[in-house]
C-alpha cells in the first residue's frame, strides 16, 4: 500500500495523475493521434496535387508550346520556357522525399521508456507524455508542410503565367 502511494505520488507530481487512469487523457491522446494522421494526409495531398500539376504543366506546354515554337523563338517563348523551368524546380521541391517528418513512435524507444525502464507507468502518464510528444512532432512537421504549401501555390501561379506567356507567343504579341 505504501509502495503504491509512493508510485502514485511520483507520477502524479508532474502529470496531475493520482494513480487512476484518466479518460480525459486518453481522449486528448486520441485527438493528438487524429491530428497527426490529418497532417500526414495533408502531406500526401500536397504530393498528389504536385503530381496533378506535373500533368497539367506537361499537357499545356506540349499543346501550346508546340504551336508557339513553330514560329521560332520570341520573347514570350523565352518567358514561357523560363516559367516552365521555374515550375519544374518548384515541383521537384514539393515532391522531394523529406525524411524529417515524424508520424509515428519508435517501438524500441517506447519499450525502453515505458516497459523496461519504469513498468509502473500508468496509461494516463503514457497518454499525457505521448500527446505532448505528438504536439512537438506536429510542430516540426508543420514547418516543412508550410514550405511545401507555399512552393505549390507559387508553382500554380507560375503555371497560369506560363499559359499566358504561351498564348501571347502564339498570338504574336
């Protein structure tokens, strides 16, 4: 009984947990996991959109570029080709494989920390610590995701400018 009280006091001092598993912490942990899953879906969505952008750029450039370049290279042709390279560079940036993402826990670390190290750790303590870890991982992931999102948006704007440049080249302006 005394040993159990010491264990509860030890874990409760920094977590607010007094021995009983708190369903609120389980809920918070589940929400954190759900948020991390959503973030992983955002990354996959960005990659899919980049793939669609590759197709759209290739289609538009082959269709319009072939017609525009039939008359030789003019100023608008060079602008369109330059924009095409810019779009390509941004797409490469978006689809480049980033290994800095963290979407899951290392099982070996979890075993070492919660089973081998201190087997008396409660589920509430684990949920609390892992929810905070997920929050830190999400923050680190978000830095990469924001850069990719901005690059994709910029590539879309360049695609519109590229289309305009090809059309102006075809029109002979």
